[in-house]
C-alpha cells in the first residue's frame, strides 16, 4: 500500500495531493503540464521538503511531519528515472549499471543478469552512452535505478523526450518490469496511451490538487481525463479474459461484460487478461439487431447516459453488462434513433479499429 498526503507552497503555486493505492502495481500520475506531478514525485523521493503531510510505503513511514519523521532521500530506497537519462557520459553501459549496484543496501534481490535480460541490455554493455539511441539510454537509466534495489520506483515522464518509434521500443520493456518484478512504481505522464498500457491505478491532478483517482477503466470515463486526451482519444477502457480463437476469422475472443470482443492478439493465451481501449469515434450504434455486416464486434447493451460532447455531437454511454463503452454520434442521429437512457442498443466496432488498442492488463 502506498499512501501519500502532502502539501507544498512554491510561490503562487500550491500543491495539495492525497491518494492511496494498492501495491505492487503501477500508479499513474496524470495531468496537464504544470499541474504539480514532478513536484509531487520529488517530495516522494525526498528531494523536496513537504510543508505538511505523510508518506507511507507498506509498513515503512517515509514522512510524517506531525511526528517529526522525514527519512533522508538516500535512505528511502527509492529509484528515480528522470525525463533525461542522466547517465555518466565518461562510463560505459556496464559501469553506469554498476553505479546503481554500489548504491544498493545489503540483501540484494535484483541481479545484473536479471536486469540485462528484462531490459535487453546484454549487447549494450561495452558501449559508451553517446553510442546509444534515446530509447537505449532510458533502458540503461531504468536498469541503474533497479540495481539500487529500490522498494519503490519513480518514473517522471521517462518517454517524453523520445519520438514515437523509440517510445514503442521502450514500452514493452516497462510492461515486462511490471509483470515480472514485484516493485511498486509511480509513473508520471500526460500521455494516456502510456498509462493505458502500464498502470492499474490513476491519480488525476488538476491545478496541484487530486481531482479523482481509481482504476484505469473507471478513470477513462472521467470528464477531466477526457478533457486532457482530446476528442479523438475519448473512449472507454474495458478489461476481459481471453476465451479462445474464433475459428472463422482467426481473431482472439475476449469476454467483456456479457458479450465478446474479437481482436487481433495472436500471442494471447486462453485465460489471459487483456485491456482494450474502445474509442468513441469507432463505435456505431444500432437500435435493431444488425444483420449481414462486415463488422465483427456487436455488443448488446442499454443506453445508460446521453451527454453533449460538442455543438454537433452527443456521447452515448452504453452498459454492455457490467462494463461501459461510449459512442460519439451526431445530435441529429441521437434524436432520430431516440437514444435515451434505458433503450436497448447494439454497439458495433470493427476489429481493425482495436488493432493498436489491445494490451496485456496488469
């Protein structure tokens, strides 16, 4: 369990954030630039003093201002990965990693071989940092932090300086760390796709304050999150279990709510837990059972809410039996179809629309 409750005044900016999340797992701090995410992780790390508050990781009290407890940064056993890798340019990769080892307390549980395997660093050990790509440098920085044997890993927008290709290179390694190491992580980002792939708990920060927190599926429906991600990325996140492979199409079948989604996930084994982002722009709403259509996914449900999205469109929330999806339709279509709460409808979504939006869930 990670419990954070802190305040900090910096000139005209006031931070007042509190959240509590289960561990191990990945807690995502999400919000616009300037909302206080980096200030918060610096306080958690012990690099910046809080005015008031309390930070507890499992049974270790790292900060309790009322009781006069403030564990120094070097004794908190927290690994920190910054936006820029901050590697030592005069050292080779292996020596950069060994620096992390030298900072470790007795009783190591993460070895060099494990880190090299999980982060794909074996072939890079003899290189100097200027010979590495941006993605490779960040992987080395993550490895160095892990070799310090942290009980918490802080990652402050570690992919922000990378282009899309390098970001896609690093994300699978971060997923591997999440799935294979029992180290809780706090991941800072304003990129919801990264959070969708990595996190199991999201804390939304607005203007230095906790606006909302919860699981990824619930937070994907939060209006504050929707306002940040923009209209094209508005949608719902649903999670389900792999039921098998559809014999006709070869697509993977995922049980979601009381229905199934067919997606392209060829390496997903039966019983695996997957997370799917279903964008509102990709859903077609029908008020009668569809027939003879190329769309592979038809989820039966009922309208749970209708809200204005902009001057020309509505967002239709559809309960598909324990899970919610959202569809964006024009106001004219909404009126013509009589889309009101309680109406039975079918949500149609093409499998190709889900191709790059299906991930392994934590």
